[in-house]
C-alpha cells in the first residue's frame, strides 16, 4: 500500500493538515480535504459539483463535523482552525490510521477500544458523494453525530454568510436544500439516522493555504443539519450528498461499484502491458489510478482532461501533453481517440483552444504550442493502435493547421519565409506554456521563435509527411519544409555556451537564458540536433536545471531566478517560470537522457523520487510545481495531469527499452 500513515503523521497537526486527499466523479466534480479534516483551502469540500460538466464547479457541501459517544466518553473526530488562531476541536488526535484503498481515502479512529472507519468516494458520472462509516470494532454500541456544513458558491469564490437564508425542506431520509430560487437544489440523505434541520452560520473558518497565497483567508459556512445514529459492532451507515433527486442509497453497492471501476482500470493496463505491469513498482500502479481522476466527459459525447486539481479546468495544451501518459500508457486507447475527436471540433483558424473558461464562455485560442502538441498526441495514438481511420479522418484538419501556420494566424503566429521557422507573439501576449501574466505584465513573453515551438513544428512536418505517405497523399512538400527547418535549426545552437538559445529573433535579439524548453529537441520523436548537440542539451539541463522532482524553469545563476514560489499573486506569478521546478518536465528529461546515454535503468532513476512525493501533498498523485531551491517543497495544484502523465509515459517507455 503506497499511502498508509499511523499516528506519527495523523496525530501531528502540521503533518496531517498538509496532506490532502482527492476523489473525483469523471465529469469534473470532486471532493477534497486534509487528513486532519481541517479546511486549509477554499477548494476543500465534500461536494464540489460540476453543474455544467466538466465546468461550472460549485461548492455545495463543505464538510461534516463528527463526534462519537462511546460509553461515558465523547470523542470529537473533526478539526477546525478559526480566524482567531484557535484550533478546536482536535479530532485528529483520535485518528489512529489513514490510508488509501485505491483512490478511496480511509480514516480509522480509535475511541477507547472502539475503531470507527470512514471512507469517502464519488459516484462516477454523478455529482454524488458518499461518506461511509463502519464500526469496525467495539464492545458496546457507539453513538455517531455529525453536523453538516453547506455552501453554494463558485469553487474559486469566498462566502460571507451574513443575511443569506437557504431554503431547507424535509424529505425522506434527509433534507433538500435550495440556496436561492434559480440555484440547483441538492440533497443530504442518510438512511438509518435521525436528522434535525438547522440554519446556523459558523463564521471565520481559517484557510491557511489561501493566506500563504496572498488571498482571502477566512470563510463562513452554514450548519444546515445534524444527523445522529447508534451503531453496533459491525454495523455501517452511509451519508450521501447529491444533486440527484434519486441517488443510489445503498452505500455498500456504491462502494463496490467504485472498487470495480478501479479494478477495470488495472485490467485495461494489464491487458495492454503485461510485462510492464509485472515489473512496475507499486507506486507506478498508484499512478494508473491517479491518471483516471483527470479524464472527464465533455458534452455532448466527448472526453477531455482536467489539467489539475483543485483549480484548473480542461486546457488544450495540458490535454495534448497529457494524453499519451493518461490514456495510451494505461491501455485506454478508446479514451485517447475520443479526446482527439473532441478537440478536433474546436479547431479554428488552424488553432486548438488553450482554455475553456469555467463559466462556459467562448474558448480562448491564445496558445502557439497546444496545436503542435496535437500532432504528437495523434502520432503517439497511431503508433499504439495503427488506427488508420483516425489519421484518415483527421488528416484534412492537420493539413489545414499547417496551411494556417504557413500563411499566418492569430497573435502573429506565422512561418518566417527567410528560414522556415515559426515566429509567434506580439506585445502583451504569452503564447507558450511559460504563460504567467499579472495585469499587463507578461513575465516571460518569449516573442520570436521559441525553441520548443520549432522543435514541435519540425516534428509536425515529419509526422504529416509520414501520414501522407500512408494515406497515399502528396508528401514531398512536407518533407521539403521539414528539411528546411532542419537546415536552419542550427541557428538555435549556442556554441559558446554549449547548449541552445531559448528564443531566436526576439525584440531584444537571441535569448541565451538556460531554460528547460530545449529538452524537447532531444525527447521528441524526431530531433533536429546532431548527436553532440543532443548530449550538450542533456548535460546542460543536468548540471543546472535538474532536481529530484523535475527541471527548474530557469538557471539558478540567472539574475532573474526566483527559488521560492510563494507570496501574493504578483510574487507567485513572477516566480512561476523563473526558477520554479515543473514536475512534468522530468518525463521528457528521462527519455532524453536515455536517448543520449542509452541506459534505461539509469534513466528511470530520475523518476523514482516521485514515489516519495506521492505521500507528501496530494496523496496518491503528483504536484504541479516545486520550489527551485532545496528542499523543493511542492506548490501549486496538488494533483496535476501532465505531471502524472509524463512520469507514467516515461516509465512505461523506458520499461520497454
């Protein structure tokens, strides 16, 4: 079992409140919190429903505050920190053990000689959360009481409860809540327990992580109901909260359905990769489950990828980079196919959308690289499946993309006729993955010819030539364009430094900053560099950018380097790509290292520190970013799609070598 803690973690508040669990429902909704049960983020909640899947995510049910009476003693199981700094109650002190059962978090509370277990999961395809209690061991009955705290706000928001009256209606086994007339109603249900409706606002829940991010650090939540029941040894009880009027009320069958869902994930992986499954360590198997948490439905019948929890939606760039690791490496080729077709519907002026806004507005097409990563995703899919129909169906769209880039599209993205390289950008825009912007300040504009964009462009042309040959279509033009890029890619080589320029022909000239973007010139299927240059790139990244959890986004010797990702939004965004470590880059680095040095065992060693990280922030998953300075503390999203995807993809790729 990868995630399994005793009192040495559970009983120490600084440890128990910095480790976070996550469960998801496959349509964009989720539940998350800390081991201790204390709220530290605005994104913690028992039911954060995707009201317009996969977005319009709304906090409906925040938490349950439980206590038990056993014999003559009362044991609080919940923990809260208040805005005056007081912590109370201290329920974590009774937490004997916490572990993940697949992705299902399990708490084991010790109350005298009694052991009460709690599990939380979501129904796949529904905005429904289950909280299951079982009296695992006892010598007498135990009375369980839990207060239910609710809300109704955008998951990025913050609630001041003064004067807000919700409508609370009694129904069979529970309550129906309506925040206001046009709001989606939701339900609190618990068969076998008495329920008493309340309408009491609790003020000043302290959100420590939000304070560290320079954001509002206190919030109010409504105590809407208290449930109570008596459990006898071996008995169980399930609390259900849902936007569904008639959810499955049988907690036992719902839990089995979740376990069966996760077993099917392993079965897909095992069927596709028997050898890799047998030889992969247990932490890699945990990532197979983590991968599924990012795959969600997008209307009407498609699939997409949530970029990260707790605050990202589905982004085009993140989806294309993550596709191979989350779907192909886990044997779920049908999901990959659906994602490729889903995004094809949004092609516009030769570009895929970068972001789908949370409120469902028009997609944003402000990216130069997402569309080029689409070629890589399709190429990886075809190599895994030999699905001729997909490339036949998508080839006209891919051809259209190449045409638009040649003649020019949004944001001054165009082919430079002088050298055949792609130019992108204009004042006030951030088009590459290094896209931090604060107001009018673009932190890393990278206007000109970014190296990874042109490595992707070169690969896109080679892929088009291969597809054209297979389809019996004209291919010589794509080959000629690729050869021209190859001939002029020499311009990126900085012979004096022994590695590549990051950007050519920027308004300030060629940018010699040592950044990790050049690693893709080695890791992508076709390298535009010679063998010695490839080694120079890998060695330069190894010396200055490599950490245990990924590559720094900037050389620590650079005057613009920022080694800590902290502070308010200006400070954080100013460090986001100026030294912060990005976990997803470790996958491409490991593959590039293998390409240069030919040792798959050594290359896999670069991935192994992630096994320890699975236990530290987002339990069972991998973080978005880390501080550039030791000890490289995790930051940003506690579960990031492309970090999980790229570690999985690299491990499986290297295991086959």
